[in-house]
């Protein structure tokens, strides 16, 4: 919905030139030559979508957040549907010799997986006009499959019933089941991943490679079989041990941090960096500990300089609430019922949408204040979406929606 910058450990969110850093550890990590991934947006900014369609996509994703109960180091089963709600993808190089794969970037999941040779139900073409590539372990000189006796698979068996091993097949298998009935399954392999090292945003210094564990998908069903927005797989940037960033950090190959900037204007896109981008304007707010997602302590919302009468507890994680979550895969922003009405009433006297020509004159500034005295300033163009009325007039609609579930605030 807006330009954003987020990084992990230290984790950072930037909106409208204001940066809010989300600290996982009390240290600042400086990478002189960070590994970088260029991001592309699935849906260009000028490809207008109805507010109801965006909300539908987000609702599918939020079902996964509601159903997740425990923190799992080896997340082999879930209700996450990246193909229907994911917006950004990047390219990674896997294997020896390296081959290029297009994968969607997601901070809400942990595992990297790609479609494999002889995959049943996997799309062979994409409506995104990108080539579909199938990973073939036999064509990579450095590929090895992960056995049931590997320590990393044992962790999966102990923490999730989706990790399976049998006497007839000693591969470490996985299955992801999604809320809409679609699913993917396969087995884990270990192989080289190649990353590009930059001295700045445009100057490529060199390539570096590391050995990582990732999923080899042999079966897909339901929406995952659709070619409409098909990519080669998913690149999870969650907090748990099997995410690529955690694997690289444990081997000393990269800092335990990543940063990404998601561009809101034009065709979108952005950049993802393994390491932290240092900025003198950065301000910091601690992450909420022991949460499976990237949670912040949201303290208050101000509109036009006035703090809204909202109990801060509605943004927290007590009493079975999910708290305030930063999620790159959610398109809009979502407030709990207790916060939504006061916010909309303060922003516009005309309700959710208004017909007007001048944004600055018609809509106020919004301030989100987080723990650590970190404030995010949103200009009207950061929280409004252009829409058309039934008679064809141009209208501006508030990008903040009321979440269907109780106790969850999401900043997408």
C-alpha cells in the first residue's frame, strides 16, 4: 500500500522517509558488501484492482495467521497460500552449474522451495510472462537429498506431523496444506545457492555461493496448479531455523539480518539485502519476543495531530490476541474493530471513500507511534487508494480496512 523498508535483526520498516527499525538483537550489523536480490512486483502499480479484490486476497492469507498457534522451527505444514496473495518475486541461482529460478518473497513463511522435475500438477507456463524452470537434482553436481537420519529432518519430525519418513523411502519429506484446499509436497535437498555482492545499489562486485537446504516440490494441487500467476517457488524469510537467512547466519556466511525496500509507485519492485542498510534517519522499535511473526508494539494512532481514543491493549498480544504484525505479503493495512471506526471517522467525514481532487487539502497526516518513541508518518498518498465510483467518478478510498478476525492488526 505504501513504500516500505523492513529489515530483521536489526529489522527496519521505512515509510515516507521515516524509518522504524525492529530490533531482534541489540546490535547494529554493517555489511560493507551485502548480498542483494532485486525484487519485481507481480501486479504493476498502474494495474488498478478493486478494493474488494485486494481485501479477498488478504483474507486468504490471514487465515494462515489465525490458525498458527505455536512457533515451529521446521514449518512443514500450514495454511499459507502465497500464489494468491504474494506480490513480490525475485530470482535466485541454485545448483552447479547454477540455474535461475523465479520465487516469491515472503516474510510470513520460513522455507525456500522450488518445483522439481517430474512434478505432478505443477504449472508449466506463467501468466506473469516469466519462464518456468524445474529443478533437477540429477543435473546439479552439488545436489544431495536430505535423509530421515539428518538432524535437520529429525527436528521436523519432533515438531510437526507433516515431516514423514518410512522404511521404504528414507527421504525427508514435507507437505504443505493450504486453507483453500490446495497443497504441495516433496522432499528436502541440499545444494548451492549463488548470491550477488554489491558495493551499492547498482555496482556488482562479485558472486558468492553457499550450501543450503531447500524443498524440492514433486506435487502441487488446487490453486498451486494454476498458471495465472505461477512462479517457480517460494523464498521464505521468516524467523525460524530453516529459513535461508537463518541457515546462512548459522554457517557464518551472512549476518542474521535482512533488509528489503518495497517500492509503491510505478511498476513497484524493490531490493532485498542480506544485512542492514545504515541510514542516519533510522529510528528503532523492539520486536515483540516469542512471536511466530514480525510483531511490533503499536502504542497509539494520531490523526491531524490528535491521538485517537483507542485502548493500546487492542494492538497487543495479551488475552489471545495476535498483536500488530508487519507482513510483506498483505496488500492493505488492517485494524481491529475497536480501532477501525475511530480511525475512519477521524480521517474522513464521508466514510471509507470520498470523491475529491486534492489529497493534501481533503485528508490529514496520520502518525503511528511504536515502542521506543518510533513514529511513522503517513501522508494521504501513503494510505489512500484510487478507485472508481459506479458512475465513473474518481474517488479515494482509505487503505486501512477492518480485519475480519478479532485481536489482529496488520501493516501490509
